C-alpha cells in the first residue's frame, strides 16, 4: 500500500482550547494549517467546569482577546450567566466570569474553525513527531507528524496541544477506564515518540464532579445566585448591548458533617488515597476527599450547582470533584442539602495523563532542543481552559513567526498575566498542575482586566491578528484618556451649595475652599462618575474611556510606584545572556546555581533571577562576569 503524504505550513495536534487558538492564529496569519483531533465532536470541549473566566482567569481571557484570540468572542456568544467577581475590592482583582452553554460554546468554536480560510480539520490520532538533524547546527528540527493510520503530514512547525488525552485513564473507585475525558478516545502512542526524541514527560492528574439531573434537585434548600444586572462583555469588540440577555441562575449549598463522614469512611476506596493514582493533582483545585482530609477543621465546604446549558438538565456540582466509587458518590452527594434525591447523570472521576516538564521550553513556547516544535495548554503542565487558550495563542503566533523569520512574541511579566503564566512555567519548578492566580502577578495594579486592550493590542497588531481599524481606535482611546486626565487636573471646584450637597450625599467632607476635581476623585467615597453633575465642561466619552480616567486618577500614586518597580525589572530583562554562555567559567557561582542555570539556559538576567536555587549573590556574580566579558571584548 503506497504511503499517503500531505504538506502544510503548520500542524496543530489537539483541538481543545489551546489547539483552537493556535490553529486560528496560524491560519489567520495566512499559513496553511491543519488541526488534528481524536474527535471532531470534541472541539473546544469543556470536560470540567462550565464556565470561562474567574479570578485572574478573566484577565487571561481579556488578554487573549486583546492579542486577537477567539475565546472572549466565543463566550460572549454562548454565555448564560455573567458576573464580575471581587467588585467590593480594588480594580486590580476585578475578574469577569461567565457560565457557558457547553454545547453551544463547542459548536460555535467549531463553526469558527470550519469557516476560517487556510485551516483544515482532521479527525485522526497523531502517533509520531518527525525530525531531522540540521546539517549546519546539528540540532533537531521538526519536519512533520505521522498518524496511527500511517499517513505523514510534512510541515515547518508543529504545535502540540494534547490536553489531558495522552495515555489518559479515568478512575472512579475501583473502576479504571483507559479513555480521555468524557469517555472519549485517549491518545496512546505520541508519548513514546516524544520520549524517543529526548522529551521529559510528567504524569499529572485532575478531576471533575458528577453531573446531576436538574429535576431531582430541591432548589428551595439552596441560595440562588444571580448574574450581574448589567453584563460586561469579555471581548473588547463585542457591543455591550448585545450581551444584555435573560440570564440563568446558579445555586449555592454546603457539605456537612454527614458528607464528611461518608468520605472519611470510604477513603480506602478512593484511588487517590489507595495509591492507585500515579499523577500529581492540582493543589488549588482539590477533590472533595482532599478538602475533607486537609481541612479537617472545616465543618462545611461550598458547593455550587451550575447549569451545563440551556438545552440540557445536567447540573455541574462545583466544589465536589471526586474519584470515589459510584455507590459512595450517591451517599456523598445525597447528604448535601437540596441533593437528597439527586440522580447522577455522569459520575465524578479523576483523570491521569501525560504532560511535559515545561522547563524544556523557551519563553516563546518552542522546545529548546527541537527547532520548530511548540506546545501549549495542559500538555505544558498547566490547568484550566483559560491558561490553555493563552498558551495556545502564543505558541501559534510564534510557530507562524518562526516560519516567516519574524521576531517571536515574548510577553513580559510586567505587561501581562500571560507573561507571568509562561514565565512561571518555563522558569520555575512545577511539580503539580499550574493554576493562574492574581497573587502570582507582582504588578497586578498595572495588569488589570479593564486595560488589557491598552497593554496588548499593539502586539496583536504587530503580529498581524488585529485590524488597522481596531489598532487606530486604541491609539485614539489612549489620547482621549490622557486628554481627559489632564483636563480634570485643571478643573477647580468651588465650595458652592451644589458641590456641598453632592459631597454630603456621599458622606464626603465638605469643602472650605475650592479644590480640583482630581483631588476630589482621589477621595475613597468619590469617583469620576459620581462627580459628573458638578463638572459642567465634561465631554461625552465612551464608558471604557471614562473608566480608565477614573482608575488612573484614583490610583495614581500606587500606579506610579509600580511603574518605578517595572523600570527596575526591565533593566534586568534587557540584560541578555548569550546562548553559548559558559557558566563553568563563573568561578564564584554555587554548584546548585550553576547546575540550574545550565539546565534552564535563561535568556536574560531577569529570568535567571527567578530560577529556584539561584540566589541574589549568584546573580551578582553573573553580572560581574558579563561585565568582564564586555571589557575583554572591547580591549
């Protein structure tokens, strides 16, 4: 039988949230792209929680959108409830979260892929990566992939986005099935090929709770959770009026001592505690078994009952993921108020899968030792749809840039949550699935979800994913914000009756003499919007411009302080370390630091300083040695 061969520019392996963003980026940049999936029906599947966004994750979705990605647009079309979290706190931690209609989300993304020029969808399992040795450098270079059927696809770049499918197995008590999520086919062959190419593989685990029939739930015993009255869209391109829909409620209930007793009595039947599970689970998204054992002092845990969509009765039991046996699951779930008669549609389960040590990647998400091979998503040791989509987009952009010999995109920690995410993955030791959190971002007051477009649209434009019209609007928006901040600084407010009445209304101290609007806006109880009635010359501005004016004035001191910190950070990032730098020549380096630096091969002093095991003293030695090298070259 003759071998069948095809040729593309880019091959994307996996059509989850990372794969979709990677494939769309490459195709939209004009490169012939093929995306492989074990099932076309699993494109942009949400095998776990039915939502997009949330604390810090909402920031990622906004940044994806600012760069020209699809996730924000897709959830705006398919959400059924939306809420801005942490509104009682400062703007740095405000995060948008939307309940998705799972089926609609997947269908809409599939439709987008199918209607994108230069993009081919292929249902097939990739079993091998194909490389050759470069004649000049001797390094491995990717030249294609092969599927289980023996078909070969030659290409210039490959993006691996295998999610939780590689050598996957699902565990529900004593029952173990060698499948991917939702009973879909696992990908059982690619791991061996990666190992043969010298790729280090980890074994991680995640889990999901049961899905329960809505008709068997007593909602009168639960607290109803509503969406926001005024919905804020994820995408900066979505018309806010288009997302003001009738929303579906979620519900809140709690576990109790009876629930915890059932779990404790059956821990020996949990694969997690029986030693059956080999993979490491996510610390920040623990199973209910873990919660009961590790937080034994807690007499209850929150349980969120969330709809999986409009056209289904399945309800997601958020906060109660488990790998306990089916009979125990019934006892456990039915001990929760409102779930006494719960009928399980799909059992909870844990899933183990192969992923890589992300330290093998450059900040561009290209493998250090295999040129042209990129990766993104849970395959890189992260967790979450949003983290996956962010990496997939960057990997896709850089796969395209590498083909066209253009500068690849590396976002700094100081300018994006995506930069923090990728830097943490490739620089720090990750022994468990990585989850994004606002606390991981040192400059989070600058990296707000509301200003993602101002921070990152220029990069999307330079890459070719943002239109000229959208980019010009960002330039105009920056100008409008700057002009209005300047104007407000020079508006003096007299201590007249109208002003005093407004201040009294908001519990603000009355004025003895005149002051500027800027000074009033900085008062905690006041804002740019509140002071509109006494600002007679105020121009009509778009809501998002007014929001930026208010935040920038109110938090001006804090913002300037963080910007000074960023300037120091940039100096370290700009001190590049040569690719062929010989760490053995730096005599004063400690052994551990030398080993870590040789392993990670950081591209800058900044990145080197974040490697665990490298101390400030080691960094000082590096800087001294690099200065000596410069001096020797000059002389």
